[in-house]
C-alpha cells in the first residue's frame, strides 16, 4: 500500500524515468503512477522493465516500458520517439540511470608512502582511464544527453520538471569511489547550470540527493551473507544521525513535491538531501 502526500495533484501528467527498473527509481515510477501519472519506465534490461510495468498496471496505473542504452544518443532519441508517440508530451523527467565501475574505484580507502613504494595495485595510481570515463559517461554524460533530447520537447512546450538523481557522495566524496563521487558532484553543478539556462522556458530543473539506501547495487558492499552490516556500512550508520538506512519509499515526498508545479513552482536549481541527516552531521 502506497501512502501518498496530500499535495500530490499530478493526475493526468506524464513522466519518464530512466533507470526505472532499479530499486529507487522503480519505486518512483510506482508512486507517480499511483498519483495518476502516465509513466514510461526506461531501462537497459527488458525483463526488469516489464516487471515494473506489470506491477504498475496491476495496481491500476498506466505505464509503458522502453528499452534504452543511455550511453547511446541514438538510443535516447529512439526512446524519446517511442514515448512521444504514446504520450504526446512529457511533464516530468527523472534521470535515475547510473552506476559505478571497478576500474574507476580504489580497493583501498587510503595508502601510505610505503604502500605506493611496494605496489600501486588497488590505489588511485592504479585507476584505468577507461573506467573513470565509463563512470562519468554513465552518471553525468548520459544525464546531459537525456536532458538534451527530452528537455528540448519540454522547453518547447514551456513547462515541465526535470529531476536529476545526485548522491551524498557529491557533497562528501566517499573513500574508494572517486569516479562515482566526482560524477555526482558534476550532476549537482549541471543541475544548477541547466536550471538557470532553462528558467525562461518554464522548465524547472532540480535534483534529489539520496543518503544511503540498501539497493541491489550496494547490497554486497553493505551487508554480509548473514545480513549483518559490513564495516563500511557501520561507518555509514555511525555518520547518519537517524541511525539507519533509508527506505526507497522515503524519497516519495521530495519527488512529488518537485514534480508538482503547484507545490514547487518557484523552486529550480535546488538539490534536496534525503539522507537521515548525513550531510548535516560533522561527525562530532
């Protein structure tokens, strides 16, 4: 059962959700559909997309599934055509596609001079440029290009809400995941830039910066086989004043607020943390 905020007056609107088969963005697709929004679930794996679409339809919502490779401008353009052929227009665009790559990630949190003298393996100096580029393409460039393709039709229509997905690592780069943290910091900067650029068109551009949520992508990093927290997860919880991980449903309030022009019509260029206090906590 989805509990919706009372100001979710979005009935009849349309939304596109990239990364729509993931844990967080599939929940966003379900919540929007429950508010009467027609939702296009965009993702890479057809079976996962169809599963989300089926769930939405089973609950009385309207959804279509569109396969997309966000690393390909041609694929983005093809997805846009498919969505426009069905919906006719797009009111809400959620850029949720993203991820990480081991070649842009350090295996060690920190290194000493002795470590470097002994071996570069697992350190920053072992990064592969192709891995770093892949992470930036997946998180940043894909968002830019999706905004170009879908945002153009929104700008021509003179209205709409673009919601990018940032991260706590944009504010406080996490150890090991240099490429991911830097790419999400770029999302924050791009969100603010595009908000200014598109302001005269009536299209608002904002971002949600989730704190730490257990997802399929990070589950093995944060939990042991028996379900207990890893050492890294314990550090995260210790830095989160609310002393827990978030639930995907707890992004719904920020999502619906930013999506609804009646609630946030004068809000653009904002990055909204939903993080249990992580960003506010100094550690002391």
